[in-house]
C-alpha cells in the first residue's frame, strides 16, 4: 500500500511540516528504521536515532526537536500509531459462510455475512449477529446471544444463556460462563451451590487468551463496555466491572466485587471478594486489595493502601536490616556497661 504524507496527516488529524507529496510505503519502529517508512518518535531523547535515515517522515509531538525530516506533529502520537498500524496492516477476515464441518443447531439464528469455521459448534437457540466471525473449534452454547461484528477465536467457549454485545473480541481459550466458585460446607463435605445466572459482556470489550469470566450465582456477571482484559485473568461470579477499564495479565477478581469506570488494575493484583473499587482508580501490580477503594485513588502493596503510604512503608522495610544492626550494637553496648 502506498499513501502520501499529506494523506496520512489528514487521516490522523496531524499538522504536516514538509513535503505532502512524499509517498509512504509503511510504518516502522524506532529500532528498525526502514527507507520510505514513517516512524513514531515517542521519546524526545530518541531524536538522534532518526538523523540521517532515509525515512519518509516522522510522527512526533508538537514540541519535539527533529532535524532533517518531514514531520507530522500530533498531540495523540500513540493514537496516530494505532491508526497507521491498522491502515498498513489491516486485519484479514474469513469469507462469510458456514464451513461444512461446523455444527449449527437447526434452531440457531445466524445473521448476515457471518463466518463459522470448521468444527465450530453453535448450540440450540443461539443467535449470532451480522458480520461476526466464529473461528474453528469455538463453542457457542444454548441460548447464547452474540452481537454484530464480533470475533470469537478458536477454542473459545461461550456457555449457555450468556450475552455478548457488539464488536466484542474473545481470544483463544477464553471461557465465558463457567460456573462460579460457589460451595457451602455441609458437614464434612462441600455442597455445590448451583450457578443459575449468566455473563453479560457489553459492547467493544476485548478479552485476552485463557481468561475466564464466571457466571453469576443469580443475576449476571457484567463486563462494561469498552473494557479490555489481558491474558490469564480470572473474573469471579457476580462481579460488576465498569466501562473502559484495563485489567492486566494474571489479575484475579473474587466474587461479588464492584469495579467502577476507567479503572486500571496492573498485573498479578488480587481483589478479595465483596470489595468495591471506585471509578478512575489505579491498582498497582501484585497488590492485594482487601478493603474498599475510593474514587480517584492509587492503591498498591499488600495489603493494598494508598500508593504514597505503601512506598513509605516499603522504604522503611528496606531499612530494617541496617536498623537491626544498629539496635544490636546498642544492645551490646548496654550489656557491656552492665558487666563493668
């Protein structure tokens, strides 16, 4: 694909400084500069890396100091990078149709321009929206509703009664609607509590490989619109996750938690059951959240506490060996004074 710098500037809403007619053959990384390509200069200190290189242009922030190149300046450099990656590397989509080796129940309702791959199974009374892709070996359970423009990757399971919104992406190995981890002690044994609810995944959600969202005991486990979930994340039963959240890899959210909007939970954090986390919150990596977290806050550590407080505590802990050494010296001096 060939496109001019002027056309790129127009597409990303940037300001061009240089020759609008220069043709661009692709986008490259700062560590793999290629002739005729554009590059994102995200850090000003990397400006020296592009000097003298035969690039078509450089995408940079308004204040960046870059010499000897055509520039496209934009405040939203990362957004521009995402737009150009999609432009130069568009996602391929299978042709619409049902593969002969797929199993589609006669009561299922299939929309227009749907692609269903080999060995995929669409169970009774399921509904698949328009322009959705069900990749090979995926399973869509009974009475599941899948919206328009979704992509369900191989080996993904969406179990009975669950609801998937529009433009949802479920990567390989995702399980939506497995039973929640619900048991009650009955004498010496654990009696299973039937998990009679479902999972509702709202519009524009993406869930990474080998993650699981458990069905509710009663009612719905909900993932809010625009939320993005990384690989190997566990979301327990009856959890409510708000809109536009980011949940990073290996996070575990126990049952009946409520997560607000625009929350970021960093990798390997754990959220105890029945916890409420407010909106616009950041939870640090490997944090252990065992109390409610208010809006607009940054919590980290174990047990999680306000980040500044957690850093002070960590600093004090790091000083403990030296403090112990000094205390032992003082004790030896006191002991020697007693013996004199």
